C-alpha cells in the first residue's frame, strides 16, 4: 500500500511541476519514485523516508544547476541587459570624482562611470560595459586586441 502512496506523491509532484514549469518539484518526484521502489521491495518506512530525502537532495544539488543552465541556454538578453559585455565609445571624459562621463553605443548616449575609483577615461577611448546601475553604465577600458 505504501508504494501506491509514494506513486500518488510522484503524480502530484509531476502535475505541480507541469503547472509551474519552474524546476521546483521534479527533484522531489525522483526521490518519491525511489521511495516507491524501495517500498515495493519491502523496505521499512524509515528507509523509504531516508531514500526520499537523500535522493531528492542529491538531485536538487547536483542536477538542478545543469538543468537550469540548459533551460536558459537559448534565452536572449533584451533591453539594457543586452548591453553588458559590449563596447562603447567615450564621448565625454569619464571621471567618477567630478561626476562626469558619457558613452555612445548604438547611436544612444548613456551616462557612464568607471568600474575603478580614481580612474579617468578620456574621450574617444573604447570601453567595455561591465554592469548597469540605475541609468548609468559602469565601464572599464577595453583591452587592446
């Protein structure tokens, strides 16, 4: 009878996973399936629960990062996120202390600051966008290729 209870738990977890598609309960469904097999083979309730917990945690810890990476593989960065890693041209000297600096990328002007405090980047220099803070791009000098 316990094996059927575990299989019902597997079914419920799979339905929840299908409804959310967020890779949240699939790992526990694997643990419940293992516990169902153990129950069918005659293992005690304590062994079933230990298998459920251990297998669920192992699946969660070791396979979730790979699955998330695989699922997000084809995700295209949009809007401001697509700027990170791209090159821009400095059109106004960047000086964090003086609170000045602008860059131009794709015909759009952005306020910019350096990633390193105290560093100044002159006009016409090529920079790489490292991050975005509010409406400012955080940049650093591009390495010579």
